[in-house]
């Protein structure tokens, strides 16, 4: 993914979906707002369930020229015709994944709040680095990626950066000058009208 002039939207699916209902919901959001990439981020390890979801979402995203990546399951990328993989283990498997999938595939790396992991993943060949969550919460150990990481990254590192986790309009407004993509998931899918919820967050970027 190329570094954009203004932040772009990177949508993250819920961890559980019914493809028959989620695919049209996703299509409506993509038709209403410009989106750079969609991440299939299911918690299931069931291959049939993952394949069914990937097939349904690929039809929606590729018809709209939007990239579709999957979390961690790099062996499924080529078989399911996906655009790449989002790795959740920081820099540990970036180099191996790049070798397996080739130069054309998208390889992203989630690095939590760690600048060191982000630099290592970038050096290993990641197309983008994702930091988050962007503010303290009761999830995990409570650590979060502070604004200073995004400020420093935008000044020093060329690899595109994604801000994700615990986003709201206030955080988006604060991080917009320093991030290339906003990874938005539950922030809109838990809303009764995801299309309108995303519109509100996009306004905060301006």
C-alpha cells in the first residue's frame, strides 16, 4: 500500500460474521465511502468457515477495486485469491511471509505499541506497520501506542503506518496529521448504521 497524502480508511471485519448478511453490509459501506483495504479478521480457525467468508467478501471488495487481506493465514492467500496477509506477531514472520507470497502480495504487521517492533518489521519487508490501540483501555495489559510514536514515524520512516484500536472522532482528529491509514472495525460495526458511523469518523479526519 502506497503512502497517501491524506489518511485513508482500512476496514477491519468483526471477529465473527455471517457472510450472507455481512457482505451486503460491507458493500453498502464501500459504495458510500472510499476505502483502501479490507481485513478479514475472523477468530475462527475453521478452514471452511474462513473460505466461505473470504469468497463472499472477495466478490464485494474486488468488484470495487478494494484490496482484501486476511489476518495471519498466509497459506490461504493464494488459494482464495486474496491480496495479502496481516500478521499479528510483530516482526517475527514478516521475512518468511514475504518469501512465501512474493513481492506483489500485501504483507502488513501489527506491532502493538512498540516502535522497535515496527522498525524491525519495516526492515524485514512489511508494506505497512500497524500500531494500536491508540488509547488506554481495560483490554490486554493496558498498554497503548501514544501519539508520539505516530509523530516520530511520520517524520523518520517511509513505510506507511496504520492507527487502529480504540479509535473515536477525537483520536482520529489528533492522529490524522501523522498516520497514513486508520484501521476501523468495531467502531462502526457495533453501530446500528455502520455507513453513517464511518462517515462521522471520516469527517474527523478533515
